[in-house]
């Protein structure tokens, strides 16, 4: 079960937010994501695991690669929480 608090914690890190921005453009493997940063590949892997465990991204096997993409379900839950918090009623 994904907890929205895990997503907020994952979003608190600027590296993870940048990874999400990259994945908004297209799905990528870890090596492609790492090319955008000046940190070690194990560090990228750590960030990807946090994002995956928070439900913000999904990982799919494609041959020998693991391809990462956004999972919009948790984003929708977060937006729903914000809307409720702001007192905005959902449109049916």
C-alpha cells in the first residue's frame, strides 16, 4: 500500500524532483537518467528506489534494462488531497 506521506518525503529531494521532470518527458533507463547528474550510479539507483517505493515511478524490465516511467496514480491522490485541503470540490 502506497502512503501519500511517502510521496511527500520522496518529493522533498531536489535530485528526485529532477528525475521526475526527466521522466515526464519520456521513459528512461537508469543509465540515461544518470547522464543528467554529477553523482554516482549507486546514488541514482538509491533515488530511483525511493521514488519506486513511494509509488511515484514504475519499473519495467525491457531485455536486460530496467525502464522507469511516471506512475500518475499517486500524483492524482496528492492532487485530490490538495484540492480537498483547499476546499475545492471535485467536478463530477
